[in-house]
């Protein structure tokens, strides 16, 4: 199966990556360190990458666009329904 959509949760050092196929089936769901994030996306075929718009999202968006991915930034209000639990 090939990855069609990627959800990327940005953080300080460890990012959460969730990859989905064209049929909506979960392919990858793992944590990736900041230093290895671009190497991970270099191995993926071109796909849509969705992430919450924040200070560092624009930087990562530019880097992922250089690799050929279609980056979509979402306002925090649109991301909130996907949150399953708080950080406590």
C-alpha cells in the first residue's frame, strides 16, 4: 500500500506521524525524532501532509514542499475535534 495522506503533530523534539492509504487504512503511526523527520519524508512518495498551523509549522512546511509533498496547514480550531485526550 502507498501512503496518500500524512498527519503530522509537531512538538519540540519528538513528532507523531500518522500515515493513511487511499482507502483510509492506517499504514504508519509512530514517533519520530526531529533529526530524522526529513529523512523519513524523503522515503515516502509524494503525498498530502496535514499539520496544525503554529510557529514551526511554516518552517516544516517549506522543508516538506522542497521534497515534493503537498502541505496543508490547519487552524487550531479545525484540529481540536481530532484530539482524543488532553495532555494531563
